[in-house]
């Protein structure tokens, strides 16, 4: 199973913000959409990513005034990405090693989607269930 399979099931919609949007506006967007991260973009170019964790860290350091700051002040600028052909195992390794939960999907230089650790786990479980059922049928019909 690969990233293309995951995106086919979940869709390619990605929440994005511009670099000058405030952390408060970003937190509202995250809450309203029930998501954990947004991609920061300008002129169709990925500049960074901001997660709930980034916002919490900013508030812990600077207090409530941090919410008035633009996202470009706290975003992760070294964005690790994946492609449509990357496997679920590659995603898990990358997320575990990098200690992050969201991977923007880049294809032909364009943002093509985003995959979260939840998406990866959900599809890994579905894959395991299918394999188990196939083995069960093989044994029963053996």
C-alpha cells in the first residue's frame, strides 16, 4: 500500500494558510476542520507547516500574546514530504524518525495532499485485516 492509495480513500484536500495569518486564526482553522496541521504556502509554494504542537509551544514560551504572531514566526521551515509512490512502511519510518505526525505529499513539484499518522495507522490496520481474512480463507479451504 502506498500514499496514492491513502489519498484515494481520504481525498486530496489540504488546509493551507499564508505566512502572515496569525496563530489564533490558524488554531481556529485547525479546530473547525478537526485537523492537526496546516501547510503554509505562498504563490503555490510550500514554505512550511504549522501543527497544534507548534502553537502550544509558542503559547508556552510567550503566553497568550503568541496567538497574535504570524505563523511564519513559528512554522517548521524544513518540511519533510513524501510522494504518491512512497509506501506505508516508508511513511512510518519517516514519521517515527522525525517525530512528526503530518507529511505533505508533493508530486511534480505541486502539493498533492497530506497524510497524517492517523491515516497511516488506519490503512495499515485495514491492510492487516485483509491479510488475516485471506489467510483464514486459505486455511479453511486448504
